C-alpha cells in the first residue's frame, strides 16, 4: 500500500515562508502528476499547485508568484515552497500522488498538514 508522509506545516506570521514536503513510499510503479491541495474550514478542497512527470506546473491564481511546486523523482517527493504567506492561506494542506499502472491510474492522498498564518 502506497504511503504518503507530509511534513513542514506550522504557524507562521503573515509575510513568512514555509516549505511542505510529501514523500511517497512503497511505490512499485511510475508516478505521474503530483500536487498539493488545501481545505480551509467551511470551504471545499481546492487545488493549490500541480506538477506533471514532465515537470510542467500549474498553480491556483491565488498563489501564483508566491508558491513554487517542485519534485524529486529519485526520492518520490514533492515540495511546496510557500512565500509571502497570507492569513487566507490558512488551511490543511494535502498532497496527492497519481500512480500510473499501464493504462490505469490510482490516486493517493496524504493525511494533511496544518498551515496557519497569523500574527
């Protein structure tokens, strides 16, 4: 069973930075897209950033220019560098990994890490 372990969340003041990591283990096949989602209280889960196996990235408009997603394929790890954090970035952040098995794909989610931006 694939396991995703997230780390790097915490409390930070507005304007500060955090770096989230998500390491996937027990991967027996290729990893396709990796991404970060977030869910704030009372809101639906939303895509923050995604990165394809090619390295192509996409971002939510609200984080463009502030967040950077990257991946280390040798470590099966995806990162999210978050700069210039705002209170509205407060949420539980989840990573998602898509594993490709021939023509089928399987999604796996991390347990979530809390990010709180507050003074």
